[in-house]
């Protein structure tokens, strides 16, 4: 029986995941600029203003849609434009989501 070996170490894979998450959190510079031009904050910025500092725990950060048609199969941003998670407001746990 042939065994396929993945030569990528766990440390390398973890580093890739950390970098990908940081990239997703940083957001799309062009998208952020479009929001700024409209006088708006990004979804993450709005969530951060609502919640107690440092309390936000995001879920499904790397989720992508599976839609087809209208050119959507070529546009698959992480989070699919929806930020979801939980945090606290004055110490009370709340669940939040915001669209960009």
C-alpha cells in the first residue's frame, strides 16, 4: 500500500492559518476605502464599537459561499461579507453579526 506523505509540518500549516486569519481580519483595502468614501465604518469596526474591548470572538471567519451565477463563482471572499460571533456588552454575553 502506497502512503502519500504530506511534507508540510504542523508548524508550517499553523503559520499559514495564522497568516490567513490575519489577512481576513485586515480586510480588503479597496472595500474599506469604499466604505470610508461613503462615510461608513466596516462591519468589524462597528462590532468593536458595540462590544466591550477585546471581548469579540468571531465564528466561521474562513467561511465562503457556494453560490453560482451572476459571476459569483469567481468572487468568494472569506466571511462572505458577514461577520458573526459573540462578545460582551457591559459584561453581558451577546451574539452579534454585521454585513459589510
